[in-house]
């Protein structure tokens, strides 16, 4: 069964460093999402992406964040200069035209 | 703006018992989806059950069923014959009926199934 994959599973970085979180959505999906979950808190929407552009972004998704679909298969989330409060679980999700978003296993980001 | 509220931060039940998790939401939309997601300790997000707002019939998936009360904006999850593997965080979630809309999650209910 096709699934969304994410790499790495755990990323540790120093404050101020750039990180790129990678996702491979399900191959025929057209809509892509990033969510994050700070430990012990709810899952929050970051950004949605369709047709090679951002559809919607939350107030969390400031200028330090960017997304890209560089090669038609990967979907990346870049944080330019990480802060301590960026430590969280980051989930990628994708869907076709239907209503169900399929979530990846997440990347745990730890900023020291 | 849509909101999802889960009023039970944590619950514990004995194995084989039935448990109901509460969820209310607020929206001005008429067409939308509601979901329950399970998040075990691995932190993977697993879709448990889905309800389309235009359907009056409550969704059922094996031991999982919902009580959807559209007028009251209530969407509770019932787990029958609970099993140890049901121990997890459960999130109620809302999504507008739209091509690419985001999912809005509640804060979650941590469910412990006791042996």
C-alpha cells in the first residue's frame, strides 16, 4: 500500500542553523501539507501546497519557513534559522482530490 | 474560524469496556468532514474514522463508532470492547469540504486501557 515517507526520522540541530525536512508524498497525490506538533500539544497546520505554489499558510509559517517541490517527487520544508521553539514533530501529509489526507510518520526536530 | 474542543484531557478504562471520547466543534460551514485520529506512542497519525457532515448516518469502523449531532456540533467517538492496543492519544479534527483545505485538530484526549 502506498504511503507517505519522511526523512530523517530525527534531526538534531544547533539554534540558528538551517534544516531541511524531506517528504515523499504518495505518487499520484496533488495536494501537500506540513503540520507540526510541539511535544504535548495539538497538531497545528503550517502550510498547504498545490500546483507548485502555496495555497494557504498559517501565522506560524513566517519568513523563516519555506516549502518546495524541487523534482516532482520530494516535498521539502526548510527552516532558515532555527529557534529553540521550532523543536517539534513535523508531519507531512498528501492527498489526491478526495478528502483524506495521508500522514507521514513525522520528523522529530530537536533544536539545541 | 473553526475550532475543535476536546474537554477530556485524559481517560482510563479497563480492557474490554466501552469508552466514549467527547468532541465539540464550532463552524459556520454547512459542508465539512470530521475525523478521529489515533496517535500511539510512536507518534504516527492514524485515521480511525471519518464522518461527512451531509450524512445523517453515524460512521462505524469495526469497534469504533461515532455519535454525530450536527445541530449540537458534537462528534463523540465510542470504542467498544477496548483493547490494550487502543492506548493512545486521540485527536478530533475538522476539515471544510474544499479541495485543499487544512485539518484543524483538537487538543487531544489521552486514553489509557488498563489490563
